[in-house]
C-alpha cells in the first residue's frame, strides 16, 4: 500500500502538492461511465488509488482495466440501491483497504414522464437510488473514512447533485419530478451530513453539475443540444476536465477547509 502523504501544515503554500492525491484511496460509485468515470480518471491522474463501482459487473471490470493504464484502479461491482449489494460492497472494500480517504456518491438515476402519467415505480426508483442509497452507503463507510481522517487533512465525502436541484429544469419539456426533488434532497443532506461528520474530521460537499456528455444526458443532448447551449451563459456544455477539476479540488489539500458546500458546475445556467 502506498504511504499516505501528510500535508504541509506550515504557512508556506506549495502549489505543486496542493492538488496531489498521491497515497489517497477513493471509491467512486457509478464510476464506469459519464461523470463518475471523469472523476475516477482525474483522481488516477492525480495519484490516487481508485475503486469504481457500478451495477453491471462486466462493464465495471472492463472500465477498471482500461483505467488501470493510468493508475491503480479496481472494480467493485454493486447495485448500491440494493441493501444486500451495498453491504457486499462495503465488506469487499474493507477487505481490500483499511482506509477510505474519498467517497464519491455519484450513482444515480433519472426518470421523465408527463405529470398525469408518472409511474409510482419510477418515482420510487429515483428516490431510492439518489437519496436513500447515498445516505446508507455513507453511513456504512463512515468507519473507513474515519480511519483516514485527520484534522489537517480530513476524509472527504463528495455527493453528486445537479443544477436541477437548484433550479427547476424546463428545457427537456418532460417532467423529471423525482430527479429534481432527489437532487435538492442530496444538496440538503450534504449540509446535514457535513455537520454530523465534521467532529470526525470528515468533510461533506456536493457538486451540482449542468450538462456533461453521459449516458443519462445522451438523448437530451441529441434532441435539445442547441437549446441547452443557448440557455447556458457560457454557450456550451461541460467538459470532462472541468468535472475532474472540481472533484480533485474537493478531494485535495486545496479543499480541506471546504465543508457543507454545494458547488454548481454548469456554466452559470442555474442563475439565469
């Protein structure tokens, strides 16, 4: 196991090491594609050991093997919405490492349907994965996070929310009621968990992405890309390095004093 790097606590600013993740261990749920894969790749390039988890074992294994060309990446397939699978994930991670520096709760689902026809099963699925699973996975991994925690370099929980949890989306012309509500809940839970876990030297923050290339946004971008870009003050969608960058900041020494924040990464769309 790579030795953990202790941060320089004197007053000198060392920019060369400010965003370095060497010696840190991260788990990224939903890490086999989209935003999760962007974050996993960024962490690997920054020097971390990364475990990725996703529901489809074959895909998870394949992506971990691909990312291993960059750094130490391991596959831990699991459906985190399942209580049994989530327990197996926690046990498997605990058997592989004695500490967890960074937990990225990225796994999520969306469901769009007209108001009058919205299916109860779809509503429950979104809330169960986006909110309930996030809470219980964080709770169950708290002992591993606490082992890695230090007053000068806390362990980190990073929740992936959405700009849709800040501003109700209209561009897709389809109701995404549970998705917007679930992401607003993620933002609020982030603040509650930040207070709960701060005494254990664990910070909790959220990223609220706008549109990035992913499986979840694929159809929306095919149908509405021009409108989506026109509504963004910067006139475009996000790029992988921009998602990796904010995630590295929150996981690194640079973000050690950031706690309870919800940071939009959407080109300014949520303030228009």
